[in-house]
C-alpha cells in the first residue's frame, strides 16, 4: 500500500508539450493584433512630428524668421541657420546659430527638410517641405508649410 501512496504524492515537474504550445499560440495571437496597430501609431506620430517641425509656427520657421529679422533677408539655404554667412556685412548682423544642431533640419525619416526662398507657392515668403515617408519629392505624401493644390 505504500507504493500507492507514493504515486499520489508525486510532484509534477514542468509543463507538458501541449500546455507550452497553447501558451505560445495565445501569445502569437495577441501579437498579431497588437503589432500592426503599434506600427500604424508610429507612422502617424512621425507625420505629426514632421508637420509640427515645418509648420509656420514650428522651430525651423521661427529660426528662419529670426534670421530674416537679424540679417534683413531670408536665408538662401537652411545651412545659413547654423553657419555664419560668408559676407562680412551679413556676418556682423548674424546672431546665430539659429538652430544649434544641424540634424534638427531633418524630418522624422531622416530626410533633409527642403527649403526655397522666395517660395513658389508662398510668394514673397518661403516654402518648407518634407518628402514624407517614402522619400520621393513632389508626390501626395509630401508634408508642406503650405496648402497643396
């Protein structure tokens, strides 16, 4: 009779293969729902970040406007926001750097922000835009500081 009693008191060591497979299946099922929604959120946040960066009240626009107030003209290139102009007269007026870190002149996808002054769309002003997630200039996913026509 003692042998019967020892069988009942035996501890179970580990999990069965079936239990492990069920847990893995549940985790895979949850991941299938969560991962795609997280990827979509990240893409939307990158777009919002870039829109804020190049909007007419964003940090690049503020730096451009400050440059214009100091020097008396819009920068020819965005690099003038970080480097002293070559012209001596303009260098005296320049009180930059207006943007300390040149990497801040890139969008959320690390593409260079595009700039044109005077603007083709914003005449007498300037155009700022990002090529968007696909990195192609001039298509529908571009993000601009102006309304696309």
